């Protein structure tokens, strides 16, 4: 950590601990600090400020007065972590968001303006189980508010695919009751539903089913870090992906006991460089 990063960290701590200021004044001071940073540490500072503001609101039991602010901060933090390619914290962040959503005082309008963006950020990670949980709660809340609409077909399609693909999606089964199932099914034609059931892959390419297991989520970013270190100085030219996938397959098998098939094995008719 650089001296300047240490200074920013100290400034954030001073602001959050200042008992002479109200919560709103401390949040304003954090954002003023963020706006004053214009260098390579800008994104890291943004993330630290959002995290500090979230912790203050939750620590001072200010949900009733700051629930919209809190949900917006979660969105900003998730999107910033995405931009930084810092995905591991997203899983715990999503769990926090679900905890907050258990508060019955949250208006549907607040969830409608924040949850889609948070889910989109989560979808950039490998944390499929937590993404499924968020989708389920989001669509459940929409249904209860009478706002489940055609605009949500993309999220409903993602939910249905994950329900098929995940190795264990028993969590929240009581939320996905018959009424919600019928309401979601009504968004699609019969042909669309059959296509989802027969082709549940996320994205264009098929992925090995192991990529939808809890174990994969637990080790994925550790494996990627080890591979990035191994190939840090390797030229990224034509054919590199095959070297990378072979090394990844061997590492997963030898050190994690995971049999994994690469994109080229799962999609034999697709040409990869």
C-alpha cells in the first residue's frame, strides 16, 4: 500500500469516527474526499468510500431514514468492484443486500431502481448461486407489488436457467411457489419455455456443468490468480487460449480434484484462436 493510499485510509477512518458530525455530514465528507482523488487509486478510493458509508448506515441502524442511500451505495460498490475486476467480495456483498431486503420497510420503488443494476454486476462474476438468490427475491418482490412485467423477461429467463443449471438451488424454494411459477411462465410462450428447458446455457457457449457448483465458486478466483501469475510474461498470441485451458485443466485436476472441460471441448464446432 502506498503512502497516499494510507493517507486516504486514515482520512476515511477520521471521517467515519467523527462524533461531532451527523451521519449525513459524514457521508457528504466521504464523497467530498472521493471527488478529490484523481489518480490511479481513484477506483480503489471509490470502493473504500462506498464501503465505509455502507458500514456507517448499517452500524447506526439508520435503515429507516437511509434505505435508498444504502441500496444505491451497494450498487455503486458492486459496479466499482466490477470495473476493478475485483470479483471475490461480490458474494458477501450480495448476501448483505439480501439481508437488507428482509426489512419490510423497503419500498418496491427503491428495489426496482437498484436491484437490476446490482444483479447485472453480480452476473459478471462466477457466483451463480447468489445471483440466483437475488433474482428470486427480485422477481418475488415484483410479483407481490403487482409489477412483474414483460420488461423483466431477461431476468426471469436467467432465473429459470440457473434453476436448471445449479447443483443445489433449494434455498428459497418457498419463495418460488406455484403462484410465482405461473406468473413467470406467463411471461413466455410455450415455445420459449421449452427452449429454456432444453438449452439452459448462460450466454452463447456451453459450459462444463462443474462451473455451476459451489466448489467452483469457492476456488475459481484463486485458480485464475495462480494462472495469471504463471502466464504473466507469456505472449498472448494465436493459440494461447489452448495453452491456458490445458494448464487450467491440469491445475484443477491435480490440486483441486476437479475434472473440467474447456470451452473448446464443450463447443467442438466453434473455432477458437
